[in-house]
């Protein structure tokens, strides 16, 4: 084990933790990276669905808002509006 000429308990503890983490990562191999990629793909799909639903809702609300605006404009006599 390579030791530094000057030893400090906190430094020794950090070095032991770092070596343990390195050994654990080597043991896991590529599984950990594959899992992260799967989560990214799943997240992208969910975000895409949310964006699509949001766009559909926006268009539906915009259409109804325009219809209500036309109805209100026709009610006060400023323009000819239609209420459906």
C-alpha cells in the first residue's frame, strides 16, 4: 500500500473510502451505466408525452377561448359574434 510521507487520520479515511468506492464501481461494471441510459430514455419518453398532451390541451383551450371571445363580442353589439 502506497502511503504518503505525512499521514493524517482524515486523509487516511478519505483514501480508504475512495478505494472502496473505486472497487465497488469496478465490480458493477457497465450495468450502472446501462441503468442510467435506460432512465434517460424513459425520462425522454415521459417528457415527450407530457409535451404532446400539453400541446393538445393548449390548442383545445385556445379554440374554446376564441369561441367565448366571439360570443362575448357579439353580445355587447360591437361586432357580430356567434355563440355555439
